[in-house]
């Protein structure tokens, strides 16, 4: 780093990145820049031998030194309680657990979601993820009525359920939000 506190991409490319607990997170592979302001927004971190990449918002940088970058967070611990959104920005739920694999890297998160299940007698007709707000504050939009000749839905259940999201399904991590790569309906259908 220069005396004025500035540095260049060439100087930080390849530098090791450590979390707040001193654990190696990866090394800098690239920097993303906001095209309209021309300011850096994310570090692209290369993790592992097989070429995993992870985007870290530059707000998480605590210090940049000549030999390493230190983050002020421990990414896995700080995920608990984060809001999870799908690829369209729709809230899915909140992180209940973040689990490391044997190698110490984030493997998956368990997300608490609110589910509306419609049933006719004991047969489940459909299920929907709904926003994480008190049920009494929700107004539900259920599918249109039954086809002529069918009996109506006999019950609607409001439940909390956990879904598992693997790290390769995470597109971006912010301080209080995780953005996934797909739509919420796709994650719910995998949990059935």
C-alpha cells in the first residue's frame, strides 16, 4: 500500500484474504467495479484447489497490507439471522444455521421459511413460501378456485420449515442479506 493509503489491483491480485478469526478465506482473483461511479464494489475471492469463487463486498475489508487482506467479519458466523432473498430479490426467510465442511469452508445454510400449505382432506394440493412476517399481518393470495365439479380446498396450514441451501447456490453475501441464484419456488420444490 502507498503512503497515501491507496493501492492498485496489480498489488493486491493474489494476496491472501483472512477472516476476523485469522482463518484463510482465499486469495484475491479479481475486483468488481461499479461502472457508473468507477469505484470498487466487491473482491472476487478464489477458494480452493478446484477453482471455487466467492464475491465479498469491500465493506467487509478491515485492513489491506502488503502481504494480506483482513476482513472484519467471520463470514460463516455472521450469516446467522441474515435475510435470504431469491434471484428476483423476493424474501425467502432467515438463516438459522450455517454449516462448515471438513475443510472449514461454508458448505450450506439452513433457512427458516414460512410456508402456506393447501390441503383437501389429507392430500396436499400446493405449498408456497410467504414473507417472514407475523402471520396475523399477512394477507394471502391463494390460487383461483377449484375447477367446476371439484370440492373446495378444505384447509390452509401456515407453518415454519427449514430448507437447505448449498454454498454453490449463493450468488452474493452482504452484511445482512444473502442473495441466491434461483427463484424461491425452485428451492421449495427440492425440499418436498
